[in-house]
C-alpha cells in the first residue's frame, strides 16, 4: 500500500514499510520487499524464496535456494537477488561452537543478526556488529526479536522500515 500525503504545499508519496519479521517457535519468517526468507522453518510451515539453517553441532550455516544447498564458512558471504532486491548473507563468529548470520538487505538498508546459540553474553556479542538493526536471539528454545540499539526485546511480528545509511 502506498499513501499520498499532503505536506508543505505538495503531495508526497509515503513509502510503505519495507517488510516484517515474524517469530515462529525457534525460527522466523522474514519479508523484505520481494524477498521471503525462512529461518529454521520446515517447507510446509512457510513458503520462502530461500531457507537458512544454523546447525548447533558446529557445522557451517546452510543457505538453501532452488533445491541447492550452500555451506558458509566464517566470514564467507552469499548474495542473492530477486526483482531488483538484493540480500547478502554472511556467516559471523558468535560463540566458540556456533556461528551467527548477518542478513544485509538492499544497499545496507536493513541488517539482521541471527544467532545460532544463546547465553548471557548475547547483548555483549551484538556490540561487535554495530550496524545491526535487529537481532533474532534464541532464549528458552524460542526466537526473540531484540533491537540492539536499545538493548531490548520487542514484539512479533515486527515491521521493518527502510533505513538510510552513510556507510
């Protein structure tokens, strides 16, 4: 939906929200523009363009697209494009035994960190990635949405708004 607003003697197009994050058990469904990303969700639970998995046994994170599986080693990235939108997924160090993923939508429009393991130091670890706008952390077997800048949890579904960055 696009809204037309009257401001300062002119009509202005108001941009719709860029997308949303919906937590589902230990996983999440992320919509951003034309992209749909399922994290740790079975195929039947949510249709998606690509699927992400963070194995807890020390294996590399997996990106599944069109029936192909790609394993990401630490600091390795995978870029995917659809209908003019871009998503860069990078494997990040998190704990000694579990990596995290950084999802970078658009031209650094929105950044989401997804942690593979959880402990009392999660918020401290988020400080290593100061550009993160949102984090999906695992607590008590469920995913929680955390806003790193405020250091607080927020509700699901969470609406994503396009960010403007100078970097």
